């Protein structure tokens, strides 16, 4: 966090980011569209090294606070456990070790997007909230896809009869925000692609549980240098599988108990929702 530039794998910045054709996705796959443009424009206002520190810390703060917001009516223990697991888990750790902190913005906005979709406010207000919550995620293609899937699934799982309409209308602003990299990619779909790319970046086993066990426990990174040594032990795998079983059982219990089915149910009281735009 000290002043200065980080040069760590994919997480590299320069003193003066240039706003050129490459920042718009020319010359390769649009994997950093529109992140490079936003970085170049923001560097006119703040030092680029400071922006890099913000991109490092912001996903962790947004993920933890988002889960805390969703669980705010579930009690102190649930809020603490949920927030800690959201910030520190194999998926987050491996992305940090890859130097892909900006891509974690999509992951970090998942709880905020769920809160926006499940808000008790009008559909127009929810569209505004979804748009605001999608802005950080849409900085990268991976984040945009995460945001769109989250909105569609959260809207489709609502208990009212307007699920299809909600999924379409609430997903539309996310799709619009993703247009910079979608249009750039469609202009030349094969640019920057190699036949071995899918194999090189495929999910890989990083624990004794194999590929399936690695994915179930939020791992499976393809880069050996970004794997956590602790995941290679059977003890860690057993603890992670226990956590997965507890999560599945909790989800099943919430689905069967109408009083606990939705995090937003307990937020229906006016005195508890008047301070938050998410309802």
C-alpha cells in the first residue's frame, strides 16, 4: 500500500497511461476494455499508482460490505462469517496471486446486484440501482458476464409473477455497459486467439479433490504459481468440503422455510429500509 507502482504479473501499471487505439482493444483480444480507457482518463485526475492501490483494495471492501449488507438482519455471527468468507477464500486469493485484482470487481458486486434486484422499491428504481452496481463490474469482460448472470438469476428467482420481465429489463443496463468489449470483440472475433488458449486457461486441479473438488471449494486456477500451498493438504480439503456441505444444507433449509426464503423479506419494515436505497 506504500506509494509507488506495483509490477506483479497481470497487475501492472505505468506512470502515464496512454489513451490510444490499444486502450480501446485494437491489436488484441479486448480483455481490458473498457478498463484501460477508464484508467487512462482517471490518471488525469489522480496519480496512476494511487488508482492501482484503489483497484487492489476496492474489490475486497465491496465484497465484504456487500455480504454484510445482505446479512444485516441475520445476526452478528452470520454477518461476520459471511463477510470473512467473501473477502478471504481460494477464488479471491488465487486472483490476487494472478495479479487480476480488477477482475475481482465483478465478483465483489454480486451481493450488491442481488440487493438491487431484490429491493422493495419500484422497477424503475431497481433499474437505476442495478446500473450503479454494475458500473465497477463492467470494467472488465469477466466482470460484465458475472454481473449479467447475477442479475438474470436473481430476477428469475423472485417469488412474484414478473420474473421474466424483471430479468429482461434489469439485465438490459448491464448488457449496455458491456457493449464496449462486446462490439470490439465482434468486430474481429478471432483477433488475439490461439488454438491452445482454451487448454492453457482451462480449469485445473489445485487440490487433492481433482477438478470437481477444486471448483466446489472455489479454486481451480490454471496457473501453478498462483495456487495456494495449503490447498494441497487433505486436511484443508476436508475442511472446505464440510463448509460446502454446510452451505448447501443452509440453502436447502432457506428454500423450505418461507420465513427465511429471501434476505429482503426482513427488510420490509419501513423503519429499517428508509435509510437505504436498496430497500
